[in-house]
C-alpha cells in the first residue's frame, strides 16, 4: 500500500529524457500494467500503438503541438493510448441520458501505466497536446478509434538538456487543490465548485 502511494507521489510530468532505451522486459511490464486495469463489464476498450520505426516516430512527433515536440522528440518510447468507443457498454440513466465509459476505462489503464513506469524508475509523460487526425494518419488508426493521449516514456535525463523555459519547470512543486475541495463528507461542498485556476489565485493571495 505504502509502496503504491510512493510510486504515485513520485510521478511527475517531467520532460528531460536519457538516451538509454527502455528494455523490452521493462516495456512489457508497462503494457501488463495497462492490461490488468479494470474496465466496466470487462470491456477493455484501451489499445496502444507504439511508434517503432523512424518514419512512424517522425510522423507522430509532427502530430504533437510545437510545445510538446521540442522535448517529446527525445523520449525513447512514444506511444499513442487509444480507446475503441464501440467496445463500450454505455450506462443509461432514468432520464435517458447516457454515460459513456470508454474514456474513463482508458484513463484508469493510463493511470496504471504511469504508476508502473514511475515504480520502475521511468519517466512517463502523457500529452493531450496533439492533432488527432494527424495521429490517425501517422499510425494508421481508423476514424472510429479515439486517440486519448500520446505518452512519452523513457529514463529520466538531465534537466540541463532542456531549453531554459522547460528546465525551470522540471522541479516546480506539485500544485493541487486543497483537500477540502477534493473530498467532502455527506454532501457537495461549495469549495468543490472552485476550479484550479481560481484556487491558485486565492492561494497566492493567502486566502
Ligand atoms: C490527460 C493529460 C494530458 C496532458 N497533456 C500534456 C501536454 O500536452 N503537454 C505537457 O507538457 N503536459 C501534459 N500533461 C501533464 C500535465 O501538465 C501535468 O500532469 C500537470 O501539470 C501536473 O503536474 P504533475 O504531473 O508533475 O503533478 C498532461 C497530463 C494529462 C493527465
């Protein structure tokens, strides 16, 4: 239990990678962590495509936004985390509204991936900053499959390998909403309606 929290708390979205490749057995443990994730009705909608060849890697990097391109290009392993909505078992509410579960299921699997990577001393940084149609073309992904994140994975490298603006971000303290905004007892609490940007302002002003 303590070991899990340690791995979760150690994880940071850093950007400096070492050149050292990720060994095949280490990579396999990442996919096993994805595989064992729970999913609604055991639907397992999560899929992964790893960009192996130089051509596919290049196309995937090109599909990232410019800010991500400048550091993610150095990651030894680039993988698109996908979900297949057609595999879902959506839940229907009494008012007829529908709850899709595929993104939630794939999110849990991605959380497993990040935790396992951290526990093995890897840096795994998910990115939503990409163009989905371009990722589809880069990796031959069909139109009915959703690209959720691209993960940049590798061993941590030296922060001074990064441009100045990114280097400064490597060790900024982890910022989170106060616990009272996260968890409430018995009923919704007004502090839960406050978003991170507003919390950040209030905390900076000493509220
Ligand atoms: C779904 C998702 C998408 C993200 N997309 C990006 C991204 O495109 N580029 C980036 O630099 N970081 C991205 N991040 C990293 C977040 O910025 C980071 O997790 C957040 O600032 C908190 O920092 P921490 O992970 O170090 O605690 C993403 C994280 C998640 C979970």
